[in-house]
């Protein structure tokens, strides 16, 4: 079994990896808006959506998700892909680079960070695990929603986000929370990234600071930074036109396959 996904377009692959506790649907506007440039593949990480049946929630971490993404790139018939991850999806993208660099043509790191959890953040994960185990993933929405979206986000986006909370199985959310709690510090990985990389920061992100995004970009050789106005932590949903413009410019600035030198 491999991951389920939605796709649009043709040609070289752009694989989109969602954050927590979301699924492939957070990328609906990127599927529509980038399919003239790439075969856009929005995956469901295991344990939810199209990947709920057949693939159990992982017991042991972000690396399992990264291995799944490597497998789906091969199963979809590609040697390599441009890989974009939002937040937890960014943790997965960095793990993919660490474990399977040969399948990564370029990286887009959206509203994410390289550091592991602080002791306080780890304690917060444990509290969230207890809450989800008792009341389901939706119980996290009250605390998380105000931090995820810029204050101006409309009712339609809020409803879509709440629906994804609601539909993420509790067992899957618990597995993700433990995976994020225990993920390693990826900071040492950043200087090793030798593919084109774009860091995307939502100007109103209340979870990842601008300094953190700038610091991550500065540590990755040659990486660019795009700041998305009018968006918080979920810029692909909140300001899809700006995110698509940034990704489109990034993708068209590099040839899809390596240039033969010599
Ligand atoms: C996400 O959006 O994926 C989460 O906020 C990431 C996290 O909690 O570290």
C-alpha cells in the first residue's frame, strides 16, 4: 500500500505534504493553480483521508512519513520530485532530504522550523495527546484555530479547517503529536541541503516567527525567502494566489531536470 493523493497536471512531479492535523485538501488551490507547471500531487499522510485504509497510523515518527513520501514518488513513476511541506509537512520534507536526498529535486518549506520541540513544547504535546484521547482531534481546535489563521481569515476557510480537524482520526492525531514531540533537531541538516530551496513565511504567522523563517533560510545554501502577506500559519489556504505566485516563480527559475555540465 502507498499513500492516497489528489493530483492535477502533467510532467515533472510537485509533491505537497500537509501539516497537522490536516490532509491533502489544504492544497486544493495549489492543485488548481500550479498544474500548468507540474504534475501536482497532494498526498494524505498515513492514517487519514485517502490513506486511512490499509496504512495504519505510524507508531514511530516523522521518518515513517518521509519514507512513505519517497515510496509514493517512486510509485507515481518519478525518480525525483519538487517537494513542498507545510509545518509538520516541512518536518517530513526535511526528514525526506535526510533519508532520501536522491528523490528531492527542490524543497519548499512553508511555515515550518528545523529545531526539535523545546521541553515546554514537549509537555504541550503530552497535554494535547491526553485531550485528543479523551475528546477527539476536534478538541484541539479551540486552542489551535486562533493561532493557525490570520485574524482576517473568513468563515469559509475556518469551516474547511475545522472539518479537517473533525475528520482526522484521534489515533492518527495522537501518533502525529508523539512523532512531532520526538522528532530530531534538523538544524544540522540545513547546511547539507544542496537542491534549490524556498522558505515561505506567512506575515501573520503566530506559530513560526519571521526570525525563525529567516534563520532557517540563512542556514540553507542559496535558499530564498518569500513572505506572504495577509496569511498566518496556513498561507496555502489563506492567500493561495500569493503562495502560487511564489511557488510558480521558484519552480520556473530552475530547470525541472539537472543540467548536464562538462
Ligand atoms: C502544523 O501546522 O503542522 C503544526 O502546527 C506543527 C507543530 O505543531 O509543530
